[in-house]
C-alpha cells in the first residue's frame, strides 16, 4: 500500500511461485494460498524487477517488520539479489508506544480497537490495514514530519542497503 503526504494512493499485491515444492499446511491455513493458486505465478526474482523500483529509496512500514524484513533478506539472498536501499519501521513496535497498556498488539486486535477493517490475512489486506493503522498512530502521536518519527514514536528507523541492514 502506497501512501503519499498522509493519503493512501493505491495497493498492489502479487502471488509468487516459491522456489520449493512443499506447502506447509499451517501456512495455507493462515493465508489461504495453495499450491494451485501459485502454479502459474512468477517467481520472486522475476517479480523483483517490478517491485524493486517501487520501494527503492522509500520508507516502508510493516506490522512485525522484524519478521517481514528477515523473509525479504533471506529471499533476496536465496536469489543472489542485492538488497535495495530503503528505510523501514514496525507498526507493532510503535503501536505499543502510541496505545500503551493494551492486552494485545497483533494487527487484527489493533484494527478492531481502531475501527479499521481487516477482512482476511492476505498481503493486500494486511498492507492496507497497516497503512490505516500507521496513519492513525501518526495522528495520535502528533507526527507532522519524518523528523518527528523517532522522538514521538520512541522507535528507531531500520535500514536495508546493499550488503547489510540495521534493524528497526
């Protein structure tokens, strides 16, 4: 989901044919994506040619970014693709600062508390919900510029760059 100047512009998602043949039933249960769904999809290395220019030099936010960015790094490593230059943060972490004292900080719970629709646990829905949640967190925390991010949300900004990364 792409956001500019506080407005959600569009969302895009892709199905990816994995480099392995085995589908973990637990993962299929979580996201509902089956082997049949991806049998004609492009592999990551081919899709990366479209994705990389969209995120190069951008600031990305993911809910549980530590996991998501570790998957991205491992996938880029597996295909021997250099890391892009980008910055990122974790909505799970900064949500704990913005809405302290909640019993749960998973995306579904935070969306429910904040009146944000999250119909399925698929990338497009999660991304859009994370964008809405992040924008609400920024407003609640009083963010007015990127320079406010670290002091107002009390979290660091991670970096991904060719040859390495710094966690958020």
